[in-house]
C-alpha cells in the first residue's frame, strides 16, 4: 500500500539497474499502482537523456511533478541517477510515464565503457513517444557535445534492429545565454540532419527523410541556479505542451506502432533483452550466429509442419467434441515424428545451439498441443462431476444416508477421472494433472456442500415453519385474553411444541454424520428461533398495550358479569365499576410489561396497582420523602432485554389511558342523570296531594276570577320576553353580583323597547286595514286612486311574509280584488281605540331596531 501511494504521488521506481538488470517485480507494482494498464492506447512515454549532472532530474521534477533524486551541488558533482528510473506524471492527461536515464559521459563508467550509455539511449528511443535531450547552450556548434556521437550510433543500430517509429526529439537548451533562440535552433537542426545523413540505412529507407521517423522540437530554459523564478515560469509554460500530447497536432500526435498499455511492460522487457543481446554492440562468433539462425529456421519449419499435420488437426477436432480414446498415444506419436525430423536436419550445427533450439521447438510444440490435453481434462472433469451428481441422487433416492452417499459417489467419480487422465498423457511431456484432480475433488466437495446446505436449509425452514404455526396464533390468543396465568400458559406451550418438533429435526440430521456440537448448535438456534417468535409477538402486543387496555376497560365497564351490555338506570355504582375496569386494564399492562421465561413471582402488578390505582392523594412533603417506584427505566427482577414496557412508560401510558377513558365514565354518569330526570319530571303522589289540600283556597279563587289567570299569563309572557332580550344566562356567566348589576342596568331600557315594539305593531296593523279599504274603492271606474303611504323602514320580527310582500311591492288590482274583507275586522275590539289614536298622531320614521329586537319574535 505504501508503494501504491508513492506511485500515485510521482515517486520514482528503478526500471533497469546500473548493471543492466530489468526490475520486473518493482515495475509491475508500479504499473498497477499508477493504473497504466487500464489506459489502453491513451498514454504517453517521455524519456530524457543528456550529460551527467546537467540537471535532468531537476527538470523532470519541475516539469512533471515527479520525485526523482537530484544532485546535491554542495557535496560536489557526481553521478546521481544509476540505470533507468521511471515515475508517473502528476496532473497531466493523458496518463504519462516519464523515464530518467543515467547521464552520459560520466567519470564513474570511465572513458571507454559506453555500451550501457548506448543501450539505454537506444532503449529510450525504442519505447518513448517523446525524448528530451538535455544539453548546455554553450555546447551548440561543438562536434563532441550535445550527445552527437551517441545519437549517431543509436540511429544506426535502431534502423537495423527495429521497425522505426515516429518519435519526437525535444532538445532542451539549458542555461540559455543572450543569443536568441532563433539563432540557436537552425544550428542545432543542421547538426541533427548531418547525423541522420551520415547514418547507414537499409535499402528501403535509404532516401527516407529524418522527418519520417523523428519530429524535432527545440526549446530553451534559463539557468535554474541564477534565475530560478524565471526558470519555473518557463517550465510551467513548457508543461502545457505535454497536455493532450497524443492528440492530433500534439507533441506526440504523429506516433505509430503504439503498444497497448497492458503490454507496455512486457514489450519494454523484451526490447531491453534484445538490446542487451544485440551483437552489434558485442558481436558473437560467426559460427554461433549461423547456427542460431539456421536452427531457428529449421525449428520454425518443423513447427509449421506439425501445426498443419492432418493427423493432428483430425485429433484436435475430435477433442473439441469430447474425449478421445488413446489420446496420449496418438498425440505422442505425432510429436515424436516431427522432433526426429528436426534432429536429422540440425545434426551438423553447433551442438549447444542445436539443443537449445530443440528445447525451444519442443516447448513450442507442447504449448501448441497442450490446450487439447487441457480440453480432454476439462471434459473428464465435467464427466466426473456429472457422474457424481447422478450417483448421489440415485443413492439418496434409495434412502441411503447423505454422508455415506457422498463418500461412495466421490470414490467412483475420482477413479474414473484418474484413469482418463492417465490415458491422455504423452511421453514427451511431464504434464501433471494433479491440479486438475484437485479441481475435480473441489468441484465434488462444492456440489456436495451446496446440496448439503440446501437440504439442511430446507429442513431448518420446515422446522421453523412448524414452530411458527405452532406458536404465533396460540401466543396471540393468550395475549388477547391476558391474565395472571398467561406467561405460564406461554411457557407450557413453548415447551410442548419444541419438545415435539426439535427431536424429530435432530433425528433427521443423523444422516449427515455431523459433529454433535454442530447438530446441537442447529437445534439450539431453532430453540432460540422459537423464543424469538414469542418475544417478538410479546413486543408487538406491548406496542399496542394502550389499545388493549382501552378494549379491556370497555369490556369490563360496559358489560355486566353475564357479558350483557349495561343499561345505566341510576342504580349502578359507576365509581366501583370504573375502578374494576381500570384494575383489569392495569393487570393487562402488568402482563405485557416484561417477558417472563421463568416462573418466579414478581411484584409488577402490585407495584402498578398500589402506585397508579390505589395511591391516595398525599401532601407534597410526604411525596417528596417517599420514592416513586415507577421513576425508573428497568424492573428490579428482570433484565433490560426482557423489559417490554419500562416503569416510566407504564406511568405515562396510565396517564394517557385515564384521560382517554374519562369520557366513557362521564357518559355513563350523564346517562344516569338523564334517566333520573326522565323518570322524575312529576312530583311524587304525596306532594301532589299536599299541594291540592294546602292550595285549595287559592285554586278556588283563581277559578272564580278568570281575570287573575289572564293577568298571570300576560305576566309570564312579559317576563319571558325580558329574559330572552336580556340574555339572562349569558349575563350570569361571570358571577351572581356582576349579573345582577348588569340586568338592573338594562331592565328599564328593555321594557321601553318592548312597549315601543308593541305600539309599532299596532300602527302597522291599522295601516294594513286602511290600504285594504282603498283597494275596495278601485272597483268604481270614476274613483281616483289615493297615493299609498310609504312602507315603514323597519318591520317587527313577528311580521308575516305576506305582510312583507304587501308593504314592499306595488299594489295590484287583482290582489286588491282578492283581498278578504275579514282582515279589517280581525283585530280585537280592545285594540281598536289604540289604533285610532295612533292614526291621529303624526307619522315619523321608525328608528333602527336594537340588537335585542330579535328576541321580540319569541314573545
């Protein structure tokens, strides 16, 4: 993980050490950490080469955010980078891998030892899309500077070893002087062109220009030590050129022959191997070289002959459709024929080379035919597994135990596979099929395990279903009829059902030959499952305890001992009945408060009754000194996990229960009072007799003088009208004294208003009679119609609808003709003098009625 983080942060990893060894392991870890393998073709490779201590590592670190080791100038100028190092560029797209090459012309390697320098330069040109050539500004124009001899050798060898690819050569001129870049670049390009022209080329590329294989770019940077800020700014500008470098028109947009990123490391390793083995840098003996080439040709020829051999192709096609009897003998004969032909043709060449190429040829042939061998093994593997399945099913159907059936079927299938593999092996190869045999055994074990798991799961599921059916509904019914014996009944039910189901399950497990600990564990899990069913049901019912309490209260309160609905006649003791109903509800809550898996007695019911139901009203001092037994979150006798309703919750639920059942009790009391009033409307018979005897004189006086009855009736109506107009009930809501004061203040105005209303009604009646008389005169043709008086602005609340229409609508002759004359004489004789006197008075507009006018209609 540390290496992964280092690679992501631009840390450098050595690809090739100073001795030329390829660091495969570290390179693979680097590629995985940097995520290069997933980039496909969207990646770029940048290399840098140049003289030793010329600031190559510093330039890369500044340019790409890498972490290559830099030279400490205060400790002297010496070799810093040994071999070839690579790192992942930070913050540049596409994914860019940069390589730092060992500097050339170093004193550590000596004057004559330039082989590694040439190899590393050739390697960089072979795998890189962009090659940075670091050079000093003052070296431009010199013959031995700027890596010119090195480039000349590399160009020549590269043209012969590899198919040339389009590579960008970016010359970085360091410590730029006053000479403008426009004058430096032509000189540098001219020197590169001279190197290219002087390199011997194959006939096919004799006239090929440099631009066909190389894209030459030139840039310049100031001194890092003297102008550091300017150096950093120009490096950041140069960095922008590497963004999207592989896009068309980019810095490496014309590259060709790109290896996919997943194969980059392998390709680099092979290229380095070829470079290290390149005999142009270290030529082998002529004899060995000829033997190598010729043996390669013979081996390639014989390999091609075997690949196209008719017998081999027929055997290969036969293998695709299934196993071939005698596969090993047939294939061994074909391989032996072609190897003998190679030995006959290569007998006169160098023995070491001949044997080496023979091994290579044999390896290639075995690699060619080995897939057919593996195909045969795969077929035998599948056949063995199918045989195991069929044998196992047959044995299980015959009633044999599962474990014994697995053993017998496994032995038969493995023996058949072993015989088939021995027949498929050839003598030229030491192919080992033990791994395939292990796979067969693993396949059999996995299938047997899956079958075992499935059957055990089915058995467990059936047992769970039996337990669920045996416990859920009975437990639910026991909780519905909760009483003191509820948990005892639940424990008995749990014990009875588990003892009936679990032994049967344990007996079924014996055929699997499981360890006793495992089987007992499964039985224990089922026992726990049964307990969880009960506990979950208890929790479910506890969550609905308030609803159950109200149902229990309603059942006890609204029904008698015979379960008949109560009729509240007034003789029932509502207080006692309500206490019994609440006590029943409280007992139900005590049952659902905890889970009782043992038969130990507890005090929960007594605590709830004494605290919530029977607790007297105490003074503050006594309640402060005595502790509240419900001020807790656990019950003393029970574990917290078995608590369904805590004491504090019981107290809160009881408070809510009382408030929600108070209305039911109030209704019962109201029903009793209504019943009493309904049956007590008349006084008792003795009271009626006493009234008749004691009030005989008064009764006779009323009967002899009817005027008393009339005056008493009129007085009642006046008192009733005043009571309605004054709203006596509302006035006395705030108390007796304020009510008396308010009524006294309003009594005289109310009486005046009442008399005014009576007078107004009398006036309206007279106006109606007068209008009827004028209507009768319209029957004579010569009679002129007198103007009707305007209707009053206000009407009395007891005016009829006909009166309203008559006063507010224009008179109609038809209506006048149909008017009954009886209206003129319908008024009482006692009221006529008053109406006459009202007609003689001057008429005036009526004032708007006060708020109390609406009550006059009641009178």
